[in-house]
C-alpha cells in the first residue's frame, strides 16, 4: 500500500485527464472536489466510499482490486483506482505543476544549471539564481538545480558578477494532460473501461 500509487483522474465529462497519485486523489475526495468511480461506473462521495470500504473488507475478491487501505483515527478507506473531479473548481488541482524541490529537480533533469553535471542525491541542491539576500524570490523562474560545488562557489553573488551563464533559462513547467506514462502505455486492467 502506498500513497504514491497511481490513480486515474477523470474530468466531469468522464474523460481521462491525468494519472495522479493516491495522496492527491484522497485529498480531493476528502475536500469534496472528487468522487470515486468503480469499474461499473458507480460514483461514490467520501461518506459512501467509507461505507463501501467497510463492506468490502469481507469480500476478498472485491478488496483485491485495490492497492491497499489507509486509516486515520476516524476513517478507514481503500485507495481508489479512479476518481472523477466533480466541480470546475477542482480542475485547478490538475492544471498546474506544484512548485517543489522534487519538481525543480525533475524540470532540470537533475543537472546542475551552472556546470551541467548530472547530480546524484549527495551533491544535488537548489540555488536562487538572483540571491535571496539580494531580494531573489523562491519561484520557478529564480530557483534551479545546482551541484553543491557550484552552489558553494556562487554563494550570494549574481551571475553577472561571476561571469556565469545558466545552461537553460528556468521557467514554470507547462501542465500536460497526464504526468509520467502516457495513457496508452499504462498497463492497468482496472482502467481499461475509462481509456
């Protein structure tokens, strides 16, 4: 069981728009922005999914269709395989790429944007192109992947001062209709009715 398990996300018209992760799907379900859809197109909101999850505890064949269960002090539910975004407000959760350390590394291909070195975890850092000490912000356009050696040399200096150039200009990644593997490459029998 993993909160990183893949979940197929459908829009309000039942069209597949993204392969997301279970953690985000459960948050959308909990906040009322999504509903769970099973392979027979039965739609369940959070309360209905909680009840259904307790029912299938006694049905091993049905329970085996799901990758696992998550529990809190108040609820215990199976991780959904497919969700549907219920409102246009919920669409926002799938139209942007979250600003995070992981996504900056991914955008930059884990390469130092100063020297071009492929960075392993032990030397990979983030750097503010325009230093924070000089008013630089933590944004997609100002933060890049850097090896610890270049980051140490650069310190709080500007690129002009050092005479350095970035390997590529940092920009916010464009949203794509799916993240990771294209839908037609996903080997998930459960999703075949939805794709």
